[in-house]
């Protein structure tokens, strides 16, 4: 069996104090939430779907780049609950700090950091001519939601056009 990669970048993100505190606040805010939550299951579903799409479309994006963006994409959600700041904007600011703190020997390149930040900003509303990582994160985020099987679907305020109402291949 082949040796799995070390994932130092992902470990750094997940263990960064700002990530941990933001993630913990988000968990508390969503403790009793009946709709989609934004914890690790969702983050990893987004990463896996985005990575599969990357492979299927032959985009050639690095797995740690995709997973890093997915781990960070909803990190601003607690600030949205606390302060009313759109979570993509808050998340971009938090992610920028986390990425800036990454040690040089494991850091993403400046171009990769910018791709991640752009993807975080664009994961809620896809703009015209999105960057590849931005489009993957957007698609992964939307496809990760199993609205068709959600027990709270009737109470959800998402429009039917926004809801993922079928298993898509």
C-alpha cells in the first residue's frame, strides 16, 4: 500500500488557535440548529466532492489546496452569527491570518493563498468567469447538501432552485 501524504498544511490549519476558537464558537451556535450545519462533516464532504470534480475535469489542482480551501471556507460563520458579517467576508479575513501564520517550510505559495481566499469569497455566489478553485468550492458546497433527504426541508428558507433535491453524479 502506498504511503499517504503527511498533510502538514491541513494539520496546521486545523490546529491554529484562530481556527480552533472560531470552529468551537460555530459548533456552539449550531448546537440546536435543525438545518445544515457547518462542522467537519460538511467541510470534508465539500473537500471530497471538490477533489472528485477536480479529477473528473482534469484540472490538476493540488489535493492539499482543495482541502485547505474547504476546511477554511465556512470559518467565518460564527462571526456571521455574532456580528451579522457575511461569513464569506469574515472567513476570508480569518483565513488570511491563518495562512499568513503558516511556517515557510509548509506554507502555500502566495498564488495558492490568493486562490484559497478568492474561493472562500466566491463560495456562496458564483461570479462570471470564476477561478478553478473558486468554482470547485462553490460546486462542492452546493452538492454536499442532501436537501432531498433533510427532515427539516419544509422549514428551510432556501428557494427550491437552491436546494439540492436529487443525487447527482
